[in-house]
C-alpha cells in the first residue's frame, strides 16, 4: 500500500492532467480561409475601383459567427479579398466584431511606396496572421526579382507574419528565390497550390516545396470532380498529404453569402473525406491543431 504522502502527491499530479484533458476534450476547429463582404449596397465599405470583381451579396462577420456556432468552428481567418484591394477598413470591422475569434490576412502591394508604413500600422491595430501575395493572372503579378517584393517578404518576417501565396502553378518557380532566402518566414500556400489551374508538371514544383519546413499547405477551394478540368482532387490531396505530412496541412472553406451552419459543417465533412486515410489525431491537427499553433489563437 502507498503511504499517505505518496497518495497525496499522486493525486496532486493528476489535477493538471485532468484539467488538460477537459480543455482539449473537443479538438479545436479553425477555418483558415474565408472572405467577408459588406455587399454592394453598404456605402461605408465600398469596393475599390481596381478590384477584379464585386460581389453583390453580403457575407458579414455577424453571419460568419452565427455559421461558426452552427458548424462547430472555434476560430477563423478572414482573408482580405481583392475587391477591397489594399483598403482594409472592412477587415478591421470584421476583426472587431469577431472579438478574439477572428484573425486576418491582409493584402498589400509590394511596389507601392507606402506599403511598408501601412502594413506596420495595420499590424499594430488588428490581429494579423499573414500578408497575401497573388500571382494569378498576367496583369496582376508581384514584382518578381525586384527589391520591393524582397522588402515586403522581409517585413512580414520581422512582424511575425506568414507570407500567404495564391498562385497559378506556372509562377511557382518565380517564388523560389524568396523561399530560399527567407527560410525562417512561414509560407502558407492557398487552395492546394491551384493544381487544376496548371499542368501536373507545373504543380509538381509546388508539391516539391514540401522539402522546405517553413511551407504549409492549405486544403481549401477543392473542386468537384465533375468540374472542369475534370481531374480527381482526391489523388492530388493524397499526394499533398503524403508530401507535406499532417503537421503542415491546414483547412479552410465553406463560408459564403449563402452559407448556413449546416452547409458550413458539410463542407468540412467533405474535406475530411479526402483525408479519411489519416488517423483521428492527424485529422484533428489539420482541422485546427496546426492552425492553433501557427496562428496563435
């Protein structure tokens, strides 16, 4: 039989263990990719004249929080969308409404002279996780090979932010000098690296970024197999999961102007179906645990 002292010591040691077990009884869920829009009729938050599209319907942070509650999503990242360009007033509004449950990804343009000062200012005002860089169409490319893009990447690292890349795979090679030089800056690749907007050979470069420990892949914007170009997303996701491993995958998606708690949950369940070969522990990392650490919720 144990002595009274041994018994009390063992009991005391159990208390924090039980507390931790209670705290993490439900694995956290973090949606790392969604857009919010005030809608076309809200004069407080107009779309930018240079925005590539202008959604009519609103997808507000109030709607988002309601959907999150209905879908069991604990935290989320509002990715500042292109219709607002580098005007972040609506992002600031969204994060204020979120009251700690929401963080943001900002959008600045490296070639603009005031970008550095404005990014520093925004990072002081609101909780940011990343600076997004687009390389998605001929007329909207970052200044590859120029000091301005290098300066933006460097500043992101200094501010403790990731660089979030949204690209067509044909531009992957142009990003590689920055991945190499700034190996200590986290990089988040959106939407599987857009494999269906390029050839398999082009996307193989993005797949190869898995050799770089600072690169994280996002399982988001996953098309139906019936959609053009009719390639199977399951095969690509399996390859990405094998290459990056469960510790460097995060999930996003399902919220929009027409979303409900039920549809939001169903999208997460659809994504879960693509990684059903992984263990429950590994899936929990992808659906929240990794983002919790990476983004500091």
